[in-house]
C-alpha cells in the first residue's frame, strides 16, 4: 500500500475510564497549552482517563514532526506495511480528543468459562456494605493520582516540612475524628454519606506531574483544578451508588452542588436541570435553586418540602397576570387553589392537612414545571 494513505484511528483498543465529555474538555485544554509541556500533559491525561497503557504507547510511537514515516498501530490489514507519513503526535492526539464520544467505556469483563458453565454462584449485586469498600477504593485511586495533594500535601525528600494531618482536615469539616486512614468496615451510614460529600469538596485534579528521581521520591503533582476533579468524582460515586441500589446521588448543579439528593426519574431530573439553568432574573433563579435544594435534600423534612412549594407558589403569584393572560380566568386560579386550601401557605385552621407526603411531591413538581413554563414564556418575549 502507498505511504501517503491518510490515517484514521481505530479506537477499538482504547477504553475510557472517564466521562467522554470530561476527557474531551481536558484534552482540548492540553492542545491549547502554550509551551512544549503539552506532550507530558497529554500522556498524563491518557494515563488517567484511558484503561491500560496502549494509548500512551501508540502516542509515543508517533513522530513529533509532520512528514516523517511512522508505524501505524491501527492497521488491521495483514498485507499492510503499517507505514504512514504526515501524521504527527499533535494530529494523532487531536483526532483522539475529537472522537472521544466514539470511545467505549471500560466495563467488567464478559463471563469467563467457569461463570458461563455455572460453576460459580451468581453474583447478587453490590450491597451497601460493598459500596463503602468500593468508595474507599475510589478515594485511594484518586489519592494515587494526586487529587488530594492540594489539601493534604505531598511528601518530598527535598522538602521535609510537616504535612497537614488528613484526619484533622476531615474532622474540621465533618466533626468526626480519626477517619483517615479510611476504614470502611467501621463506618455507619451517616459517616459514609458524610465522607462522600466531604471528599467531593476536597478533590482537585493535577494537570501536570513531574518525576523526582532523587532518592526514589516519585511523582509530584501540581497545577490543580477542582472543576474537572469534581465532575469525575460525581460520575464515579453516582455510578457506585446506582449499582448498590442506593437512592441518592451527588447533585451536579444548584445550591446543593456536591451534596447527596434524592434520585428522581429522568424526566424530573431534566426539569430540575432546566429550571436551575434558566435565564430568569437572578432573584428568581436564586429562589428556584433554594426551593430545589430544600425539596430534594437527603435530610429534607415535610416542613422543608412545604417551604419549597411555598417558594415556588410565590414566584407564580408574582407572575399571575402572565398566567391569566395565557390560561384565562378561572383556569389560572386552579394553580393557587391547592396552595391556599391545603396546609401549605397560609396555615389556617380550616385548611386541610390530612394528606400523604406523596401529595407534596406531586404539587412541587407541578409548580416547578409551571415556573419553568413561565420562564419560557418570558424568554420568548425578550429580544435576544
């Protein structure tokens, strides 16, 4: 085959350990690095985000300059010499980043012979106790990659200064002593959930690392950013909670960002996400954020849910003229009949209070959907 055939990456040998969008955004940042360290950054990113060392090995086999003949690691043609010209490391990495959405995620291996033959008992799924052990494993992996260096420090033979006491750092935030080193077998539910939230606020991704070979000191990490670290952390922990059948997840936005909230179905999750990212006035947005945080918090109470509904009812009251215009009278009044007649807003003796808490769920999501509707109506009347 000719030497000038264009290379197209065969992604079948690469598996993602990260969300594809996070890998793409961090890869784009690497490609815009203004200095010659971009290759080290790219290797570090692939080491973290892709399973195994295949991608890094393929990257290092590519030439640094264009127009140089290089081995093509993706060829599947037995008669192909595998030699190509013109593709350099930057072009290779650019294509990998641009095609992040095409990469498959690493998964548990397919059953091997004994499992297929039924010689082992079937796995019953992850239990809550298993989840605590697996959570500790996630923290150890992030720690190994330098995600806790910014808060806990990093030992160096050239810098013998005392490092912060990690257990005390956690104690100051959570109010529970002696939680480092991690001992998941000793955690009760409150400690486990508290640690999930604490470590969300502690992780920070090092975008650079350097190897200090003096005295076998090892890798040192720097240039930290908590944004990508928290995205990755939420993705890993929420997947863990789902697998364990735990009906909480870490909120990805809103006033309760990084806090455990009750899991809802996809439609209601999309509604909350849309309401949290609306283009309403800041005061309205803050009230919506507060209402959602009140309602979906892991420690929410019946009173908290009532307060969340009252907050949304207040927004709708301010927009009553718009609703009357769109729905007509008396239809718009039906929206407020529930809040006024039941034990929600005015809390009068003649109001009804003998209803199931599920009734509050229905009212909240109905009101939130109506607030989102009014946001859209207002946006449609506002010039760009």
